[in-house]
């Protein structure tokens, strides 16, 4: 099998760049517990169309987030808290895919840039107020629909999902598991949306599988680095870089 031919552009340089992107994205996820699809979309969008970038991240995102969704015995308890949000994500992503089509054109770049800036701003300054238990399902469904629509338009599925999950006061382990569940659902819904728009072909799936090993290798390196440096400083530098990258995407989309 010609692995280079599976990738958009079909060159050895593109293959090397994609591998480097997924190693970096895996390192970020290994250190701070999230960010693989976000950093992958941000960097890959510099190399290819947003829809192609979104298709490429499906398998690495799915496998790493399924791993993060453990331990299985606590899964039912977490799902009772965030089930309505997951239903909203599915509805919002599929409806957005049917309405907007696959992420493409200058508006996809602008939308991706704005999503990255919002995510970075939350990461640096955000501290959402607690959500009353009696309102969790209603607000969760609404947050899920909005997250799904943003996912369909940009391939980024962290805003407003992660701030909402943080506001549920699930505890450290519960929050990590809830993010893993939410990101897994978002990844499957994104894949379904891309398939509905003809953007997830067997070739795209094969290319996505190729990126799994670099992502897992990066995660392992990130988990090792977590014990060697300040996760807080790393996250701050990561968020600033993401905001700058988002600003570049917005500017490029506006002027493109």
C-alpha cells in the first residue's frame, strides 16, 4: 500500500508534516488531558482543506478518547449526568452537517480561528459558575446542540462543551472521564456528518488510521513530560499559541 497516496496532496513532505502534527497533538493531550483534535485541526488546516483535516483526525481522536472514557464501572453514573448533552451533540452535529455541508472555504477558516480563540480564552481565563442539578439536562442538551453545530462547521468540539463539563463539579477523575465520553461522541458524530457529505471515504479512513500511531506515541511522551514540567505553564503556553494560530486563521480567512 502506498501510504503517501492516501493523504491529501500525496507527497512525502505532507506525510512527514502530518506525522509531526499528530505527535505534537498527542504530547499536548498527554500533558494536559485534552487538545488532540483541537491542535490537530489547527495545524492540519495550514496544510489542507478543513474537511480533509477533520477526516484525518477521526481515528486518532476516537481511540484516544475511548481510552480516556474509562474506567467502565463509573460510566453509567457519568452518563446519567451528561447523557442529554451527548444527545444534543449528535443532533447539533448531524443537523449542522446537513445544513452547512462539510467544512470548506474561507468561512470555515474564520470559524475555526474563532473557535480556537474562544477555546484559548476559556483555557486561560475561564471559570464557569456551577450548574444547578435541576437544570443540568436542559442546559446540557442546549450546550450539546451548540457544540455539535460548531463541530460540524469547524471540526473543533471543545466549545462550549468543556466549560459546561467543568461547571458540573464532577471531580478531577470524573471530569477527565466526562471529556473522554463527550469527545468520543463528538468524534463519531463528526465522522457521520462527514460521511453524509461525502467527506469520509475509505481513503480518508485509511489515512486516519495511519495517524493513530504518531498520536499514541505523542501521548506516551506527553504523559512522561507531565512529571518533568509544570502542567500549568505548559497549558498557558499552549493556549497562547492556540490563540495566535486562531487569529492567523481568522485573518487568512478574511483576506483569502
